[in-house]
C-alpha cells in the first residue's frame, strides 16, 4: 500500500514536471519566434530594398520603453487619440515624398545683368520649392513635398444596434468589438481624401 502511494506521488510529480516543461518550452519557443521576426524586420529596414517590409512584434511595455524616434512619435499619436493599451492592435508609420524639376529656357533674354545666378529655397520641412534664375533666360523650379502618416489600428466596444438615447438603456444593449483605423497625416498641407481598411474574416 505504501509503495502504491509512493508510486502515485512520483507519477503526479512527474506529470507536474512534464507540464511545467512543456509550458516553459512553448513560452521560450514563442519568445524566440518573436525575436526572430523582429530581427528580420530590422534587417529589412536596414537593407537597401524598399519593396520588402516586415512587421515588428512588441508588447505595450516594449513600445513605451524603446526610444526609437518613430516608435516615440507613434506612441505620442496614440496617446493624443486617447487609445487604451488593451484596445491597441497595430501601429504603422508611412513616409513618402514627391520631387520634380522643371526648367524653362526662353529664346529671348529676360535677365539684363550677366551676373544673375540665383539659387534659392522657399518653404519648410513639409513643402519647399527650389527656384533658380540664370542669365540670359533660364528659370528652374524644383518643388518637393513630404507626407508622414501615423496609422493606428484599435478596437472599440460599440452597440450592435443603434445606441439608445438614455444612458441607462445603453448599459443593457448588446455590444461587440469594432476595428477602427485612425490615419493621422502630420503634414499640415495635406488632407486625407479617403482611406479604406478591410479586415478579412476567417
């Protein structure tokens, strides 16, 4: 009888140890996969290729701890929008620019002074125009624009049916989580015409 009790105790200890080992392995393996995904994302960021992008996988604590300028800016935008940690789904940072150059050369002399050779920049960090004037009849214009978008994806609990006017009735209405995408354009000269986000249900 004593041997049976000892055997059961050993069996239970062995099962507990096995369960703890499996849980530890899964946790470690998950952390390793996240670390490898972040390494690939960092490698893609440093590579010369602009066609490939990989997503970083961070916890809220890591997001608030890292001092990367882009992450700090995204986190500030999230805080400005008053999005709670538990509702945050994803953050995205998109920077694009547009540049063109045009030169006009006229047949007639438009600058009388032979020493005319102007090259000046008008504008700011978001939008500027480089203007060049050169004797006898050359005018160069090179505008450039920069767009910086912060895209914040988050969930929000909303009533399934239109919300009741009286707040007490709204408490008893059925709610579900709705995915919201906030696109914040930082360039004051750019207006977002439209944007669409589609979530694929499986």
